[in-house]
């Protein structure tokens, strides 16, 4: 009986606490605590999800807009014009060493200018396609010897800058009736593009179209071989790289 009398009576304490002013404060604090927990772990994440979904919707709309624009652009492109532009581009700047194109161009230049192509030497170099310096321009040196009048040699030089594949005159040494000319014919290693359908397709601007039309006028109208005999076969020189 003494032990029972001395032990605290939980019910008595609880009812006393419930009737006191602290009970209302305790209930208020507990409700506030639950509210804060729900706000942190339930309400705020939902708002974040809403913002994330809005961003995804905007991104999807942007992708759809790009796809629609690409579709409209591709439908407006003339296939024959596109094919012609690609042929012009690769004729002007081949993706590899275009030996036959260079020989054909030299023969055409000789026939058109009236100068005699006596000899030519191609610095072939490494036959493998370079892998370093992607998208860089690689030169291939071609040395030629032409004979003729000063006017025909001048026309040879002038015509060489208006024929595909494109070349650059590196040096010229002239004599009375002959000239030794060094050309640099260029080719370009194009990298493989991992194209995404969501990437906007940029049309060629007016300046680019004008350049293509001008370069297109440099194409040899037909395959020709000069009637003037070439003095010697092409020789293999050292590696220019």
C-alpha cells in the first residue's frame, strides 16, 4: 500500500496538465511542428516538381519548334540544288588527296591557256589520311614546268586560280619561254558529326550562296586531256606533312 501511494499517478498528472494553460501551448506547438515537417517533406518537393515539369514542358516545346522548323526547311530545299552544292564543295576542297582531279585540272588549264605542260611532280607524301588536326587544311605540293609565250604562261597562272580543285600559287620562276610553278592543292579532313534531330539546321546565308555560285563557275565543264604531250610522268616527292 505504501508503494502504491508513493508511486506517481499518471492519470492525475495528465488531467492536471490538460486543465492547465500549458496544454493548449503544447498542442499548438505539436501542430506547428507537424505542419513544418509536412511543409518541408511534402509541400516544398511538390512545388519543386511543378517547376521541374514546367522546365521539361518548355524544353519539349522548344524541341518541337526546332523539329518543325527543320522539317519546313528540309521540305523547302531542292534536292538537285543541294546535291549540286555538295558536289561543288567537295570538288573545291576534297576530303582526301584527289590525284585524278589535280591531273585533270592541270591538263584543262594547259589546254585553255595555250601553254604547254612539259613536266609535273606531285608531292604525294603519306598515302594515309591524316587523323590529327581534324577540320584542318592539308596542302599537297605540285610542281609544274610549262612552256609558251609570256601571254600563255600568264593565262596558265590566271586560269589555275579559276579551276577546281582550288589551289594556291606558292612560287613562280620564269624564263624567256618557260616557267616553273609550285602549287599547293588543299584537301580537308572532315570529322564525323553526331547530328541530333533537335539541332537547328542553319541555312546558307547570302554570302555563302554567292561564294558557292562563284566556285561553281570554276568547275571544269568536261573531262579533258590536253593534246600536248607531258614531258614526264608524275614523280613521288617527300612527305609534305
